[in-house]
C-alpha cells in the first residue's frame, strides 16, 4: 500500500497526493459496511491527475492540478479561473528568459486561498498562506533565469463549494513554446532525486504552516528552510 484515506459519512471528500515513479498503479475503493445503515448502494466520483496525454479545457484550464499539467503563462496576461472543490488546487508555470524582476498578482478571489511560488527544484520562493475573499496580493520577486511554478490552493472554505480568482505574472518574457491546451504525454522517469526534490517542497510547505501557527519570526522561518535545503543536499550527495 502506498497511501490511503477514509471518510466517515456521506458528502465527505477523500484526497491523496503522492510522488510516484513511472509505472502502473491501482486505486481500490471499498465501502465501510458498518456505516451503511439503511443503504444498499452508494455513489462517488473519482479523478486522478498524473503525467500523461491530456487535452486542456480552454475555459476551466483543467487539468492543471500538478506541476506536470501546469498552465504555461504569458507575461502580463491575466488568467481567470476557479477551484471547483476544496481539493482542486491549480498550478501555473512561467519561464523567465533572463534574471531580473518578476511580479505575480492574485485578485478577484471569491474564497480563501493559499499561494506558493516555487522554483524548478520545488524550493519555496515566496508564499501567502491565507488570501481572503476580495483581497489583492502581489509578490515582488527578484528571480534568476529559469522556470517557476505558482500553486493556487483552496484554504478553509466555509459555506461554499467553489471559488473564483484571477492570476497574472509579469516577468522577463519568454512566450511558451508548447500549446497550453495540449501535452505530448512525456513521462517523467521518477528518479529518486526527483522524488526527494518534490518531498522537499511539500515538507517546506508544512514547515511554513507550522511556523506561522507558532507565530515564529521570519528569521526563524528562513533558518529552518536553510536547514531543510541542507538536509536535502546531504541526501543527494549520499546517492
């Protein structure tokens, strides 16, 4: 078993987010028979997002839940989209053709979101862990040449089942060379190094949340991230 989740009542949602090497996997869905009092059948909806062939919806921009299906952005162009459930995160990518300033703006939000900007090694560059409805946030960045990813993640919704937002990035322009509506289906090899980098990003995200809950100082946060990166580098050197 790689991962699992469970729900105790109808209407709940289940979610697993795993980093997998290339290969074939199976999802087993089983009922909790002791919770089925008065029922003889039940319905559910299932979706999996992974690297592979896909056609993107030109209106919703789905699928765009993971880095491999992220939406390529054009500098200074606004992207209007929605998260259709509390587990529907959206990922965008932009490539700066040279080092310099970049700005990422999120506005016109109708629900609460988290926003993370990461580099191609999945190190967190900047973040805002709580964007409230109607709030405008702007990240002013100084970036090295390369590709970066913006994660827009629903957070703490209460009384709503979907939420809208608008996202824009301004950077040293490099127009995407791939059609943003299609993917060639190139599979990632899923090496140990890639998995370690991905795990680092998610560990950093958890660290952000923990430190903010503890009302830690920015210096402590950056010190802890430095330790995480150091641990990652040590693990790479030991391969």
